[in-house]
C-alpha cells in the first residue's frame, strides 16, 4: 500500500523510566496550560508496541480540532520535543478522551462502505487525504475484504487512499452504441424505408398513361417556347 510500517518498542522498554516519555509529558503539559486548560491528566500507556500519552479532562475539544487535525499537529510537536534526548527510538502518539478509538471506528465503517460501493460499481474510489496513521487503518480494513485492494497515492499532506476492485466491471451497452434490439437510429431508418415503399406502391397503382403523355407533350412545348423566346431576345439586343 506504500505506507511505512510501524517500528515497535524494545521488549525491555520501561515506560516509567523513559527520558523521551518524560520530556514529551513535560512539553505537552506546558502547551495545554498555555491554551488555558487546567483540568486534565496525561497518562502514558503502551498500546500496540507504541507509547500513547492519553489526555483526559473537560472541554478538550480545542485539543482535538477538526477531524483530529490539531491533535495530530500537537503530536508531531511533542515527538520533536521528546527527540531532544539521546535515548533510543520511541514512537509516541497522543489520544484525547478516547478520540482515536472513535476515529478508528469511523474509518473502519468508511472503508467497508466504500469497498462495497467499489465492488458494486466496479470502479476505483479515492478517499480524502489522511495522515499515515489513518491510512494504515483503511489499508488494514480493506485487506480483510475480498474483491478489493487499496494503495496510497499522492504526496503529503495530500496523500490519500484509493480503493479499487480486483476485477473491474465493463459496461457492454456502451460498446454496442446503446441501440439494442433494433431501436434507435437503425429502427427509425427501417420504419422510414417502409413508408417510402408504401408511397411508391400507391403512386404505381394510381398511374395514368394519358395524363403522363399529356404532361410530356406539354413539357416539350414549354421547352421549345422558352428556346424561341431566348433566341428572339438575343436578336432584339
């Protein structure tokens, strides 16, 4: 899918003694207090081989932001602050009042709904741009669904997931030109031809030799008269 996998914590990692975790908590606490927040707690936890700083409290919507954008930005800054120490690698992420779990459920539902639409329509669908964490959730969910696959495309911060069918469908009606069963232009021309044949048959059944002969004689006389008129006209000039 094009997204890098997660690095795991060492088995002997002690979260209570980690200098990186301590630096991250100190930085995060200072930022939250600068935002005017006081009633909150920050608890470090191990989740899936990573360290999660779980923020809990009241009126923390400003920390989460729209679709977690503020929380993601704050997480990035916290990681930079923790990397000032010389301790070995430690992946740190932030959560706030259970937002990550709720977002995961939303993304899981989105992946399944979009996959069902892709299978039905047989065409690929691109989702909105997401961060690497959310893209991994989409990829993991799609991998469990038969008949569809996913890949990441684009560059950050606009990188997105595209879900596509393993066996795309083709519209056979488009290749036939949409006529089908003699309808459309062909049917119209066939009907028009029948009307023309009927008119011809009607004219033959009402044919009059005398009238036709008279018409021929009249036409001949008319032509001769026009020739003479033209000739005399030239002489007069």
